[in-house]
C-alpha cells in the first residue's frame, strides 16, 4: 500500500510517498513558507532521480496538500496516476501526552484528544492539526493515522517519568517526563535487536539519536526504561541550540538578573544555547568541527562545545547501563550520530571498563546500511544504524488501516 507520510510544521510540510511492503520511498518533498509570501514546494521523484521546485501561493496546509497531490500525480514529475493509488496518510505527531501509547487511526475522539496536547506542545500540535485538516480538505475519504514521537516512551515506570515536584503538578497539569524521537529510538533499537539475534525480551540497548535535537534512550526487552528528553525536547544532552539539562535554579536567576519574561528565557534556552550559545558561531556540528580544526579562540570554544556533548552522552550511557543492569549494544543514529565518527570516537573512548571497545578503522567508515564500529572482542556491540522514522510511520499506518 502506498502511504503518504506527512510531517507538518507551522509553516512547512514535509512528505514522502512510501510503499509499505517494500519500504521504498518513490517521492519526497517539502512545502515551505505556507501562509506567508514566497511559498514554494520542492518535489523529488526518487524513481527517476529528478527534482523540481515551484513558487506558488499556499495560504494554508490544504493548499500545500493540493500542490503535493498535483506533483505526485504529475505526468512528468509524478510517481502515481491518480490519488486513488494513495492508500492512507500517516502523520508524524510530536506530542501525544499521556493519551496515546501507540499509533492510532484518526477519528473525532482522537482529534479531540490531540487538541488537548496543545497544552504540552502548542506550536507543534497546532501545526499537526493544520496538516490533518489540510488532508481532510483535500482527501476526505483517505484514512489518516497519527504516529507519535512520545508513544514509544510510554512504557517508562513512574520512577523514571515522575519529577520530584509537588504531586499536584503531575495530576493537574500532566507535568512528567514524556520523551521524544520515540519513532527513531523504536526503529533503531528494533533493528539492533534483530542484529543481536536474540529474543527482544533479553536485549539491553542504549540508543543515541544525535542530530540538531538529541536524545538518549535505555531500551530493555524492547521497552523504554528511561530517556533523556523530558516534559519537552529541551531536556537531556547539549544540542544545536538547546541547553539540555541545567540546574533549574539558573532559570529564575537569569530571569531576575536580566529582567527576562518567561517567553524570553524559554527562547534563550531553546534557540540561543547549546553549540550556538557556547561557541557564538553556529548550531551546526560541521561548523564546530571545522572551527576546532582551525584552532585559536573560536576553535577552543568549538572544542568545549564538543567536549560538553561527549561528556553528557557518556554520562547517559553509564547511567542507563546502571539502570538496565548492563548493556548489550549502543547505537548511534541521526545526522551527527550517523555521520560524525570523531564524536563517536570521543564518546566511546575510555569505556573499556564497561565492555565498550571501539574499532577506529570501522568507525571511520560510512554507510547507508547499519555497520558495527566496535571490535570483535568488545563485550558491548556498538553500531551506527541510519534512522528511518518515515518507514515506521508508513508501516504503522498500513498495519492499522489493513486491520480496520
Ligand atoms: P534534525 O534533528 O534537525 O533532524 P539531523 O538529524 O539532520 O537534524 O542532524 C543535523 C546535524 O547533523 C547537524 O549538526 C549537522 O552538522 C550534522 N551532520 C550532518 N552531516 C554531518 C557530517 N558529515 N559530519 C558531522 N556532522 C554532520
């Protein structure tokens, strides 16, 4: 079944058309500046290897979806004859609160619960609702499935997801750890379990999704025990522009000293911290690597940002091995995890005490398939596994629609 995978942002919409049986994507693209001047769509036909783009007004996500369908069915750039060849639509949804522990078919009740998730992730949820409405307007009869970044983490025990705040903040406002990137952690931990070749119930895997946003997850027996992101995707390790874990008292202190509003300090921690905040240079790992190589004052700051991330990730690996009583495998994924051998080497060095031995030559390699970067003797297997969240969304969507 052809599944249209949709990832709707507030002014953007990413899409892929994936055959859920073969797992192959035939087309993908991106609509940008929806609702603003200069909206445009970039569309790729992955079968022919062609690419096209068009500046065209899109006042809302429904307009964007119409353009997507036009391109998918276009004689020259399309991959299908008509909309009938789309079996269903699968949406990536960032926050499902405690309402959704697995992917689900859209209906009025689901839509009402998704509305409630605005409390947790207002901007993302509003964008997803616009994407869903855009699909309902354009393709009213197509089944739609929601796949949540938070749902894989719903297996955590209260001891992992509760914060030690007065209990009423949990019961009244749902303040707890939710965790994010769940679709990615689920995919790579599942692939890793297959590689380990033992029953999933017997596996202990630490997955390191390191990209612009990063999170580390402990997966024991196929279930999440803990994850580094929290109530929002701001928690955990240092990221491109996010600070990750800090002493919460710092927030009120900065607000007092700099006379900041909650919105301003939120912006500071989400958009001006992390690599960008430490270096003043960039939020992009490639820029940090280049600056560190060049040396000088900028290089020192870049090295500091790299070392903070290394230190953070090591700490999570160590603590997750402790809560799982051991670890069989560590997996690196996402933009940095998949491509930055230098950082992987920094993280995996001096970890022999817990059975991690890196094969430096293997670690210098690159592949679109999973590859092992630990030595043959390493007690813990260390792998790079390219993530594929869209495939999980397509497969979940097809399974739910077929079971209807
Ligand atoms: P997002 O969280 O937005 O999905 P990605 O997973 O695409 O982000 O990761 C983006 C990060 O990956 C950027 O910091 C980028 O510099 C880094 N990255 C991409 N390619 C490389 C590379 N070859 N070497 C080092 N870092 C890389």
